[in-house]
């Protein structure tokens, strides 16, 4: 049972009302903690239900600690991709590298980190929050009116409500960010080209295995395929370089599919068969690999969390861990500040920003390093074990955050 929190700008007579935009990873994780601390929490999600799809994402280092404190670590482990290893194939489909120590998507297999499908994690986090959290699906914030005592919200559905705080956890293209901070120009940094992801049946009979089919030239860099959900399905990822990262036409899923199909028209191995499943996949998702950089993560009564505030791009491998740790810190600081949201937002940023900055920098390191067959030294060491430009290894950066109690 959540204890009542009487903070944040309402004379201490009722629980503070927090609206969170976005129900993927950051939003439900924050909702869990705020509800537990006695806040009144509403989550608005644009999609009609929790969204399916997305690649396998990683819960690492301090994010495992947060998951344990939420009581969901065992459930997360039960849903892990649990891969045994990977193969890299060249253009002709010949295996040129094989490892049972690392995968391209999950990194080292011996660390106890969890690789899990984004949609599975999202469902676990929502369930953990329990029935006391209000979820509004198929709606979104249309306008914000930030006043001295509360923030008034008009939703796309037309309803209007007042809250004490609004949290943008609505991803790299956050609408909340644009409403509160103004246009995005200069804040989004392209890191990789377009990445498309969808589900297919396990027609390759992969047994907890990942295959990276690597092309050396041209805009299509190949495909990454892995068996998931106890080998019942595969997730297929493809990448396309060279398109305009900010082309609004390429935000439309049907246009994205046509672009991928055109770029992969002459690609060999099993790719034609895997591409056939793209057209009708209910969970097709495609986006450019972007980072978000802001001087400040809050404006008035609005604060940003996860990809909305500090997306690291898929190349960082740390987007989900940053979202889960960020949710724990933001909720904790709101609790600790006893109603002073300005103090809470400043403390959230002070505590989290150094770790976030170091994790965002990992994306450049991964891009320079290349896939696992490139990222192994002549001694056979995985490059993530080698110090980067700041003298620290990938995992030293990942683990360099202590989750504290508030
Ligand atoms: C369908 C999907 C597929 C993804 N696939 C990958 C992938 O393949 N590789 C990868 O590295 N990362 C992927 N991501 C991003 C990854 O989930 C995040 O990097 C990370 O987990 C941090 O999560 P987040 O909650 O901050 O943001 P996200 O996971 O991006 O979640 C944002 C949520 O906000 C919702 N939303 C967006 N706009 C609005 C709005 N205006 N109003 C209300 N709700 C809104 C979205 O529907 C989504 O549920 C994907 C995200 C989604 C939603």
C-alpha cells in the first residue's frame, strides 16, 4: 500500500498529481516509484494499448539493482532472450566469426545482465505498478499551460485536467519536450542510419542464437536475426544508411517499409525471406539512431525522463538502463524534496547527468568499434573490455552509478 505524499505546490492537503506522457520503459518505471511514494499518478500513452515490438534491450549494472528493488528482477530474468551466442556471416552467407561469449545485441554473456524484448519489459513494469496507477491509452497531451500553482493540460481527446507536475517520458521524438522547451532544432544528434525491427516466425530454426549477416558496401548494412521467446519467434533487424535522418516522410511506417525493401532488393542469404515478414508484421518499428542533448532537463513544472531527455541511441546500448535508473532517481528526489519540485528537478539532474553523459559517449565508441567480429583483438579479447577515450572500459562506465535509497 502506497503511503500518502503531500508534496508539490498544493498546500499539503492532497497527494501531488503527476501526469507522465509515455508508457514504454521510463514512464511505467517512474509511475511505479511515484505511486509507491504516495503520489497520484496518471500515465497517458498515444498508442491504443501497450505497444508491441522493438529490439531486445539490455538491463545492466545499476538498472538490475533498480529492477531488484522493484521486485521484478526474477520476472525479467524469466523473460530474458537467454541467447547462447552468435555467428557473423559474410556477404555470401559463410560464417566468418562465432562466439559463445558475446552477442552483438547484448554484449558479454557472463555478466548477469539481462537482455529482454522491450515489449516484455514494458508489460512487466506496468504490471508491477498495480491497479492504483491511472493509464489513459489512445490519447496524448495537446497543450500545456504552466501556472504558478498547477499545470493545466489539454489532451488530444479534448478532455482538460490539472496536475502539479508533467513528466515527458515519450521517447526520442518527445512531443512534451517540444511543448515545454520549444522546437527541437540543434538538440537531436544523428548517430546511425535507420534501423527497422519486426517479428517473424523462427523459420531459420535458431536455437537461442543470433546471426549477423554483414554487408560491406552500400546503404544496406545487412541484417541481425535472433530467436526470442523460447525459440518461438525471431526478431529481425535491418539497417539503412544514407537517408536524410530528419526527412518527415520517413516517419511513416509504410514509407519506411518501402525504403527498406528498395535498399534490400538485391541482398542475398535469407534476407528476401525475412523481408517478406516485414510487410504484415504488427510490431514493425523503424527509426533513426538519434541522441538527445539538452542543457537542462526541466522547464517549470515539466521534466524529461529517459529517451525524451537524454536518448543515447541504440548504439549506446544503454537507453533502457538510463530510463530505469533515471526513473528511480527522479521519483526519489521528488519524494526527498517534500513538495519543492524545483529542488527535486535540480537534484535529479545533478545526481544523474554525469553518468548519463558518460553512457551517451559509449555510442561513439561502439560505432567506431564495429560489430563483434571487428571488435575482437588478435588476443581474442572483446573490445568492450579495453579502456575507451576516458580510460574506462564499457562496463566500468555502465557500472559507475550507485543506486541509493531516498
Ligand atoms: C515500439 C518501440 C520500438 C523500439 N525499438 C527500439 C529498438 O529497436 N532499438 C532501440 O535501441 N530502442 C528501441 N526503442 C526505444 C527504447 O525502448 C528506449 O531507448 C528505451 O527503452 C528508453 O525508453 P523510454 O521509455 O524513454 O522511451 P520509448 O521506449 O521510446 O517510449 C516512449 C513511449 O512514449 C509513447 N509516446 C510517444 N509520443 C507520445 C505522445 N505524444 N503522447 C503519449 N505517448 C507518446 C510511445 O508510444 C512509447 O510508448 C523502441 C521504442 C518503441 C516505443
